[in-house]
C-alpha cells in the first residue's frame, strides 16, 4: 500500500497530502503493531471449535500498522492517533473514548487522524451568487413536483404486506386551474407518456401546487424517482 501511495503522489502531486493521512506500515509502538481486536475477542477460539480446536493463523497485514490480532499495543496513553477501538478498565465503549481525549468530548491526545486535501480559496464559494429564476407556468407543459410518503416511497419497504396496508393509492395532483383547463375533476383518470411508457392515474385536486405543476408520489409502482422535476407535455384525460 505504501508503494501505491508513493506512485499516486508521483503521478498526481496534488495528492501529496495523503502521505500524512496515517503512518506507514513500519509504524510501531515499543516494537508492537496496533491491535485491531480487544481482549474480549479471545472467544474467537470457540467460533471454529466444531471444526477444529486448532485455531488457524490470523491474516498478516503487511500494508498497515495494524495487526489482525489481540496481540499489539492498545494503551490509551500511547503516542498514536490511529485507534481501532476504545477500551478502558471499568468503562463502557462510549465512555472509554474519554481516556483517549485531552478532555471529555475534546480532541485526541495525540492529534486527530486524517488530513485535509482540498483547502478553501480566498475567493470563497460563489454558488450562492446565481439565483435561478422563479418557476413560470407554460401553456401545454407541466413540471413534476415529487411527493414522498413514509409508507410507499421506499422500494424495499413497499413490498411488505404491513406497509402495503398503509400505502396510499397512486395519484396525480393538479392545481384547480389546471384541472379546469383539462376539464377533469377529482377522481378522473388522466394519462401522460414518459420514456415510451404511458402512465394513467386518478386526479387529486390540491391548492398546494402552483399552476403548471403536477404532483406524483415518488417511488411507488410505475412512478420512478427519475420523474422528479421532469416536464410533461401530453397530460390529458384518459380514454375510457
């Protein structure tokens, strides 16, 4: 890994800082690597006892200063900022972190790990200087406004029978003015085409939408999230 890092720096000097993100593989404390496993992991010998009481050799890590073992340095006072786990006698894991910090909730005693590769420029960020124009309705076009539902918008949870019982039926929301132009009422089925597919849904009237917008429940069957923000040009009452 150290050779790969050196090769990256040679090819892309702008990433020279990655060399300081962590010590190299030769880093030791009193000749020891840093233990990845707490002493409570001694029970690992039982994991394969049904196969063999002879524990196989742990993997050997040649790329980092860590060891795949309980053997190694894990002292809170050791001069290191790379800490694979926090443990201190008489403390649970969250409280044990206090032993590695200069004060409760403070910085690590020997410095926080990692480096910042990209620094902010003096010019600052300018992406707030350009404000997009406000939405303007256009005749014959509608912009899709996404509606997300706790029950139904997630692709995986909507397969659960319990969630399905709480999901609303798919719909399309229209501003009253747009509904009047199309000559449709609440419950009327309208259709539109997108990416070669025709979608037909019942209408719901909503004052919360501006004219020129339609609302769709994102993620529900037949209503792909990619539709959010898309434009429709063929919204019409569905043929009976």
